[in-house]
C-alpha cells in the first residue's frame, strides 16, 4: 500500500491539489483499460459524446458509473490504494466512493475542457470531497489538466460555461455566479499542472477550479478514469433542476435522505483510519 506523508496532506489541504507518482502498478492499468472498453460498448444513461468530428476524427466519450455496474471499476473503488489516499488527504476518518467517471479522447482530438468547479453540480456537499484523476496514457505537459491552486478556498460557486454545447441544468441558479475569464487573464491566477505517466494520479478538491486536458497531438489519445470520493462530513443534497451526473436516483433507492450521510451499499465505507 503506497504511503501518504504528512507533508503531502499539508500540501493538499493548502493547495487543493497534489500529484502522486507511480501510485498504481501495471495490473491496475490493464484492468481499467478493459473496464473502459466495456463501458464504451455498453454505455450508461449518463454517458455523453462531447465531440464527434468526422473531419478531424476527433471523438470524446464520457460516462459516469456507480458501484455495482462494472467489475473492473468496482475493484478500483473497493479494493485499491485509492481509497486510503482520499481518506488521508481529506483528513476524514473514512472514505466512500461516490461515483467513477470515464473520459476517452481519440488521438488528435482538439477540444479543451473549459475551466470549471465540479462540486456545485454534485448531489453531495461537504468539505471532505475530492476527485482522483488517473490517466492510462502519457500526459505531456502541454496537454495536461490544469488547476488554480488554492481556489478550493474561494467562497464563490460559479455556473459553468457550456461544455461542448452541453447546457447544464443548474446554470440559472441564483446561487451561482458567472465564471471569471481565467484563460484571458492567466497571469492573475496561480495555475499549476504536471506531465504524467500511467500509474501517476492527481488528487484535487471538489471545489477546485480546473480545466484543460485537451488539444491532443495526432499520435496521442487519452483514456482517463476519475473517482469522486467523499468523507465524514459529506451530506446528500437535492440539486435544483437535477444533479450532474445524475446519481440521485440511485442514492435515493438506498434510503438516503437529504441532509444525511451518503454511506450506503451504493457508497460503502472502504477505508477507515486506524
């Protein structure tokens, strides 16, 4: 089991993001590659095709899966060292998997993910919430996912820009402010990113502003799995207009009510502090 140091915990708490090198061995990567292929052949109702450009042959597939849907993904969420990393970095006495996302871009896909926050669209609120993003292909620096360091401490929740022509149901919420134009004023933000290799992963807070991971060269595709994790203070909430991705229907089937912890057979405790 890879270790998480006190310095790494301190860095994550301060910055809202940290990279973990060589955290997953090759068998994990091979299993996840198989899981992604299964997911693409049998997509869920939450799947989306963000890009399908015949001229450039660019294709960008997205799906979100919960525990109990794909064996390879269940193994990652329930039996890998990922849960321990999430729990320790969140400073939570336990960690539960919320859902898993799949991002698959074909080589040469030239569509960058806009700057956004994740958690405003989740049906889970709380300080102890993070994503662990792991690529199955090399990530050169110029194509890396980027983060605004420390932005998880901002007090503002922002509406997301249209994501490849997809409009979000919560965009008209009075609680959400227009997103700042970070790309036009990059010098005013503490933007960090890392080149990565398969086996590396990056952990970032649910409220951290991030974007990028696009504009791929013609010889490079990108398969990525990201697991969203919750801790002790996480509570189920009803998102006006619906959560994105839509996990609420499954959560409610397991008897979880608004304001309650999400711990259930759908989101089981898979790591506890000693």
